[in-house]
């Protein structure tokens, strides 16, 4: 009898596993074995910083729907993507975003209640519109002049353009939000803010897979203190924003910056936009306004260097337009709008290297959904990874892995733009995208006019770390000043 006991236990375990498997509504969806039973698979790759590339490989292996967790699927099917993220979608953001929001009541990125989000976005839409942000262009110009002056002083040694792009983007955030650059360009380094942001990103990426743990930690933090890096978004970075707000109020400003616009809304609608909401928006500008823009600038410059024919074609477009507009310092936004190939290069670079490298998770609403001939029940978390979607050959063609800006100049551009997820999609598209686009559109041609840029090492593949944002590592370039 004793010798039969192990077999009975094993048989019982197999029977239980079989019953659990039969009751699993997602059992027919393929994916990594561990992901079927535990969030540990997602936690591992979120911490490891390789989620973007891993998901591309999984979709190539398993197809348009991949199981990534006990109750989570990754989807690249174009029809399902439109259903999940399209206009009027009933798919709300998942609890993964609760980690980003914390106790904040005003958070356009993380807010999961659609009615609250709509009300908050209405308050902000005019401030972050392209027409409004164009009025801040002279202040972006001033930061660009500082950047070019510093780059010119560095000589012929390779420079880390990923770092300088982030220093530039961070100083732009300071100038347009608080009427004061942070001064990072002047000294060629930050004050520790970049590290705080990186810690918060890496922490939120993995703990978002187990949001209950964040809730437990949050409730115990008065006793145990902060042990999670995401606390920087709710703590130290928020304090930086609060300090900048107070300094801005004390010194005043000679131009209508974003903070002034936020305070105007607060004054007009104090019940809807209180002091904490102003602080939250200012913090969001600091937290997200530099990384995404710097990553995008790096992506454009890297691909132009990797594809010199495209760089030459872009210069052929830039030169005559600049000569006609007699630009002395930086290329105007109006001039960049007459450069279709420049805009195509930006679209293509952000297609191949979108800033976000993880799924944008949503919850299937009551009634469920169907995709690829299979039913997905309500409550399942589904999402699309921009890196996967942007390489979908059914959408972007068989050369989807290749940098080819011309694809954005064809008649099917509108169809491609519907699946351009570099800034998110639908009603939840990034509200700061217009400011980022202004910075990229102006910096790239202005830089190319002043410098002949080359990769310091064109043979070594660029390293990437994906902790929500996919940051380039070692984007070193040589910049030789051109004769003027």
C-alpha cells in the first residue's frame, strides 16, 4: 500500500491539473508554458528588459494571438486591434495602470475610468493642442541653440547622442512648462532625475504584473517606508515639480508657459482642476516628456546613419527649403511642414523603434470578443505591443523590418497611420505627442545642417533596455561641423 501511495498522489495531481486545464477558458491560445499558470513569466521579462523583442519572437512563432499570462493575451491581429483601441471602445485600461497612478486623482495616463478620463482630457486638450504649442516654438529654439553650442564645443570625439537628446528634451520641458531650463545642457549631465525616472520605470514595469502587491506595499508604507522604485513617480519627481512650481510663482515669467495655462484652468474651474491636478500634470511633463522624445530623436538619427541613402535624400529636401527661408539658427516648424520626406523619416523611425515596448493592456468588456476564430471571455486582459504591431507584414508589407520612409509617402499612408502606435491609440493617445513632434521635427534637420553625423561604431548592434520605454544604450556618434 505504501509503495502505491506516490502513484496515487501523482495520479491525483494529474487529474486536478487536467480538470483545471479543461476549465481554463484560454486553454486553446498558445504561448510560453509558464505564462499559462503564473505571472512569473511576465515579471521575468519585464525585469529583464527584453519584452519588446521577446514578444516579436513569440508572435512569429505562435501567430496573431499569444498567451502571456493566466488571464492575459497579446494580440496583433489588425481587426482585433481596431476593436480594442478604436473610437468608442469599451475596453478599459487594466489594473496594470493602477501602479502608475497610485493615489493621484488626476492622471491622464493611468486613469482607468473612461468618464473621468474624458472630463480630465477636455480640460487639457487645448493646452496640448498643436496650435497652442506652436506659440512656444521660440523657447524650443532657444534650447536648440544651447544644444548646438555645446555639441560644437565637444570637438571630434564621439558623443552619446542618447544622453544629449535627453538633456535637450528635459531642458525643453523646463523651458516650456516653467519658463526655465533645468540647465542640464550647460553642464552636460542631469541632477539625478534620469536615474529616478529609470528606477520608477523598471519598478512599475514588473510590479504592474502583480498590482495587488503595490496596493499592499502602499498600505504598509507608513510603517515600512518605500521599498518600490515606482514611488519616485509619486514622491521625489513630484517634489521636483512642486519646487519648480513654487519658484515659477515667485519669479513670474514673461511668456505664457504651460504652467500658466494649467493655473488659468485652475482659476476658471477650481472644482475640476485643483492644485493637486496642476501638480500632477507638471509632474507628468517631467516624468514622460524627456524619455519619449529623446528615444524618438535617437531612433531617427540612428536609422539615418544606418541608411545613408535616406540621409542624403533628406538633405536634398532640407537644403532648398532652408535656403528659401533664410534660416540662421534653427529650422522653423513651418519649414518642416514643407518637408514630406522628413516627416516620413520620423514616422518610419518611430515605427521601427516606438518608445513604448510593452503591451497596452485593456480589459475585455461584458459580452466578450472574438478574434482569429476564437472566443475571449469578459475580464480577460488583452493588449497590443507597438513593436509587434509595427512589424505586422499584413499592414506594413513584407519589408516591415526595413527602414523605408517611402512607405509613408504612398496612397495607403492613411491606412498605415491607423496602426501607428508610437504614441498609443484612440482616446488614450499620448497628450504630449505634439510637443515631442515639434522637438523632433526641428532638431533633426537643424542638426543635419550643422553637422555631418556618423555612428561611431556602425558594426555593433545597438543595445536596448525595455522597461516600459525602450531606451537605446551606447548611441555614440561623431559630429563634424559643416562649413557655413
